[in-house]
C-alpha cells in the first residue's frame, strides 16, 4: 500500500483505530514495519491549531487585591489596592515622627 497518498494512509490508520490493537501489534498483523507506521503518522499528522492568544507564552496571574501595612503587633492598616508611593512615604515619615515625639 502506498502510504504517500494521504487517502491510503487514512484508510490504513482508520483500520488500526478500529482494530483495538497496539500500534506495534497492528503493524505486525499487517506486515508493516512500525517505523514506517510512525513515519507516515508524523508525515500526515494534522497541524496543531494556532493559539488564539498572541500575547506570548506568559499567563497573567491573579494576585492579592489588598495591601496591608503592619506597624508593631498592635496596628494594621489594610487597603483595597496598593496606595500611591508618595502618600505611603509621607505616611511612614509621619508615623516615624509621631513615634519619635512620644
């Protein structure tokens, strides 16, 4: 059988699927070298579908939405999102000044 012709290969491959045998067993029963079977299986394999997402191989991870500041063991502030960096710097500075004055 000429496996170069795709229809012939598809017919042979469908026979294999219906047989319930392993690839090696089926090849042995059909007097076909397993290497030939695998070669034509790769040759006639359908190409993998193109990915829909063109953003690259990275996946966005969902992070925590809240942001918590702990001062000593007694004070804890939790924000829905990360506060502005300038505001945070002023807050920490004022906390340090308030603590220094006590």
